[in-house]
C-alpha cells in the first residue's frame, strides 16, 4: 500500500463502516472474473448503495490519484477486474433497485447492480422482458460496461441497441446523464454509446435506462442435429441470409453436447447441433418454423426435436447458458478460457473450419459453441492455470483465431470485451483509431484512475 492511499482508505472506512472491507478473501474475489486470468487484488472493497455514494468514493480517490475499479457481478472473462495498480473496488451489487418500469413506453430504469435475472423476474408480471442474456447472471451495469450480448442478440440486438441512456459518475466525481427516454435523438455527441463498452475506463455507470419487449405470444424452441459442424453452419448462414427473424440460433458441437449432457443431466443426441427459438404470433412462428425446417433438411440436418413446454425450454436454455461450466467441469481444478471472435456471417463457415483445424492436435479439452446468427463463436478451453505450456498452447490458438477473424473484417471480441486479454489485438483491429481512443480516455480521465491497464495499449 502506498502512502497516498492510506488516508483514502481511512476516510472510506470511517464513512462506510461495515460496507468497507480490506479482507483478503473479499479483495481476491474482487480482483478477478470467472476465467483463467490471474487475480490482481485491490487494496479495499466498498459497497455503494447510491449514485451519490459512488460520486463521494470517486471524489475521495481522485483527490489522491487512487485507482477505482467498478465491480458488477464479477462474471467477466478477459481480466477486466484485475486491480493492476491496486486501488479501490467499488462493488455495485447493492444498487439493486428497479427504479421504474413503463409498460406504455416499453422501457425501464434500473440501478446498475440489478442482474438480468432479477430484472426479468420483476418484469414477468407485467408481460415484459429484457432480452440480453449473457450466460452468467451479470449485472446490468456490467453488461452495459462490456457491451454484452447473448443468445437473443440475433433478434433483439446487444446492449448497444438496448441502452437508451445512462447515469454516470465521471473520474472527477461529477454526475452526468447521457440522454433521456426518447427512442431516437440527434442532440449532440452520442455519449451513451461512448460509455456502453467502455469497461469502467471512462466512468462508473450507476443507473441504466433500457428498452423492453412484450413477452411473445408464441415461443417455440427446437434442436436439430447434423453429421458435421460444416452442415450446421451452412444451415445457420442460410437462415440469416434469408432474413428469417429467429430469436435464437446457437451452434453446439458434439463435444459440447456431451459435456452439457453430463453437467446438466440431459440426454441430447451427441451430434453437432443447432438450437433455435422462434418468437411471434402463432402464424408467424409457424411460418418461421416451416422455412427453417426446409433449410435444415436441405443442409443434411435431421431429427427436429421440439421443446415447447416452458419448463422444457427453460431447461434447454439453462443448459446452454451453463455450457462454459460444463466444459470446465470436465477437469478437476480447471479454469475456463473462452475465445470470442465475431465475423461477417458469410465468413463464418471458413472461420469455424479453420478453428477446427487449429483444435485438431490441441492437448486441452475444448468445445466450439456460438451465437452463429451474429457470426459470433467461442472455443471454451478447460485449462490448468498453473501449466505454462498449456496456457501458451491455448494462447497461440486464440491468437490465430483472432488474426483470422480480423483479416476477414471481423473482430477480436464479439461480446466479452477487451479487459487485459485482448489489448494486444486492438491496434491490429482498429489501426490509428486507437490513438483517438487514447485522446478520449485522456480527456475524460487525465489522471488515469478509472480501471487502469485495461482496454488501451500503454
Ligand atoms: C458462464 C458465462 C457465460 C457468459 N456468456 C456471455 C455471453 O453470452 N455474452 C456476453 O456478452 N458475455 C458473456 N459472459 C461474460 C460476462 O457475463 C459479461 O461480460 C457481463 O457483461 C459482465 O457483467 P458483470 O456484471 O459480471 O461485470 P463485471 O465482471 O463485474 O465487470 C466487467 C467490467 O465492467 C466494469 N463494470 C462493471 N460494472 C460497471 C459499472 N456499473 N460501471 C462501469 N463499469 C462497470 C468492470 O470494471 C469491468 O471492467 C459470460 C460469462 C460467463 C461466466
């Protein structure tokens, strides 16, 4: 601990009492996400309950140049939470109030610590839902900060499309709002989109206004199996290119299906699989299903299996959301390392084939899964975090996947974000635009106190 930070911690301790902690276990938990990245512990953790409290904490830290790292639910995968220069972790999980819901306007405002499951439980009784669903039960603030998406993005978009405005505490402690509730606006720079995806490096999001959707009249889900990943991907591409508005279209390779069966006690057929969900009126869903069934058949798919009862459907998607843990659980003491590339959908087949070749001699358990309707896919590896040779092997595969994706106009991260893990690819992907990002960062956070060491190359 440096001399500068001691008085700040003392002041925070006096002000926040039992909501301030220097317990090692708590700091360790706040210095890491859910992946293989090593933890870097903050000097202290403070649990904030209001925007004004966040502002107070940031103001105190800013005066002494102490780093602050926002903590939502801690489910990020690219080393986002590592306190590489120490500092104070501001835990927003107690900011868990749904502040307002408007069924007329299909929107709501929540405190940043509300989780996606909490929000959907709250909304169920009014017939609404919020569709963005990263596998983990992430916080809405963390999802905005990482520009998250999930299985529904092919139909409903990502956090980029679904955040209407934010309340943000700037590095000076000042509180701003980035917009109102209008569905569109041409007034000034789009600060909402600047903060969405900024990973806590520009400010701390304390409230989020979101778009909502009516729970569809009819929901239908189906699984179909293919003899090869190539066939499954070809079918998925055809569905996208024909503009069929599927709500979900997920690829799970046969290795993943085996892991999911074991982890979630299912008995899905162990083949390369596409999982679909259709939303709409009964006639609309029927039409989508007929078109998709024809495409699946043309591409060698078979055995359309339906999961129409809500409990059956929930079980299927819960198992899909737990896929990361299913792979990791195949090996004692393993950690998950998830790659996350996204490419134009026309390139998806070639990319996944290339990835399959890269995995052919891989010594680490791994499986391919993806939100293929968006051109976004992952390989999840179950790595031994203490085995350097293994980590190097996976790092090399990950790099090749990223380079391939960027070379065909794709991105190094479709949804997980940059954190520390993807910094080295940012210039390759964005070229000189990274310099403009650095100018923006320096203008908003001249002392570099907001989640230092993340996103931008130093
Ligand atoms: C099993 C599993 C499946 C996943 N599946 C998906 C998926 O399908 N799609 C997807 O997009 N992601 C997925 N993720 C990754 C993760 O859930 C998302 O990145 C999520 O958005 C992180 O939210 P969080 O609340 O856990 O944020 P945290 O991990 O707490 O924080 C993430 C980053 O955001 C910053 N941050 C957090 N809250 C705020 C705030 N209020 N203001 C400013 N900055 C903040 C933090 O400083 C950090 O840099 C998955 C993760 C797991 C473990």
